[in-house]
């Protein structure tokens, strides 16, 4: 029988901490949440590898190092409301639920039921999963203190920006060709001021592709 607890500890000690992620709430959450419960049964044996894990439909569970570093940069507080776009099977929502006051996860219908089941298995009671197009976000429960986009972005839709509180933070992995950069944004008025955090790569989320322009 696989000892997932020991693998979880090893993930934190050999992947997360060496990536300069040392905030106690993040470390504690990643030691607490059973990552193996958020991936397909046939892939549970690789739940704690240092790489993206495929969830199907060109979606992945982010590499633990990339996810942890993104969360570290976002600096979520215990009194905050957080929106997770592209929540997939709900792992990121589960982690953030251990840190924030409440979390809203948004995803396509095929992922929502799975996310709800996975979150229930971890007895998460301060998270809500919303079914809908990723690029619509979820304005109903906003505005949000923080927004975490769990996948690659070529262009950020304006309506996502509008769901962030003034002074709120957003973390996204912008992809341009073969180059990916994680950027932290802080909202000031109607604009986002962006700052480079680190390099990374992930599949581009549906609705966050660059709009192709045609010349006639």
C-alpha cells in the first residue's frame, strides 16, 4: 500500500521548501490536503511527482513547485475571499481554503462535479464551485481580494479584472510561444500593475487564448 503521507512530506521537503516557499499556512496546507484524492485513479501513484499531472481535456494539476510559488506570491490572508479560475479537480481550492476565509472555484461542467466530490472527501466547508465559462469568472460572489488562475494565459479578459477589488492581487502564468512567465498583478483603479515573479509553463486555459486578428 502506497504511503501517501510520507510522499506528501517528501513533496514539501524536496520540492516546496527548496523553492523558497516557507510561509507556515502554505506548508501546513500542502502537508494536510491529500493531493492523491484530486487526480484520476490510474495516476495516483504519481500524485507527488515534481511535474504537472494531466487531468484530461488539455488541463493539468499544476506542478507543486509552480503552484506553491504562485500561492506564495499572492500572499492570501485569513480574512480574504479568493477566486480560483480553472479549478479543475479542486486541489488548489482545497489548499487555499486552508488559508483564506472563503474560496470560489470556477470551471467547465465536466470538472465541477469531480471538484465537489474531491472537496467533500477532504471535508472542505468554506469553498463553493461554480459551473461556467472560465473567462466569465464569477461576478456574483465578487469582488475578490485575490484571483488565482490555474493555467496558462495568453490574454486576460477585461471582465476578470473587473471582479478584483481595488488593491486586490491576481496571479497568472502568461504564455508567449515557448516562454511562460508567472506575473503578479495589483489592481489600481481600473488597471493592473504587473510584476514578474518567475518562469513557468502550463497549458493555456480555454477563453484565455490570444484573439487572432485577420487582415483583409
